[in-house]
């Protein structure tokens, strides 16, 4: 399911959309997490890969706490800069 339509360079927008999605669908996500056969649930953030020695992408505690409470893992997929 698509949580955000923000691009790879718009991480802040992706985070805002993810928070809204988690708040809107809390009950359904709790049910999903405890459903038989569901092994894991993840939010995958597509992020632009910078051409630098070190790249740091941070996620706010409120997002991480909500994800943890809902038993949702964090995935970061890096995509080459266009």
C-alpha cells in the first residue's frame, strides 16, 4: 500500500504522510499485526542516495514510537540520484 507520494528527495513529506497514515489506520494496523500468518509489517522509505562520503537520514521519535507500538519495522531503500 502506498503511504506517501512524495519523491525520494522529500523525506520530510514522506514522514508527515506516514504519521498521518499511522494515526488514521491505527485500529486496522493493530488488527493486522495480530492476524494469523502475518510475520512482519514494515514502512519502506524510498530515499535518494546522495553522492557523499556519509549520508545521514533521521526519523523523529514520534514516528518511531508509533511504529514500534504498532509492531511496524522501518526499511530504508536507497535510490540513485537522477
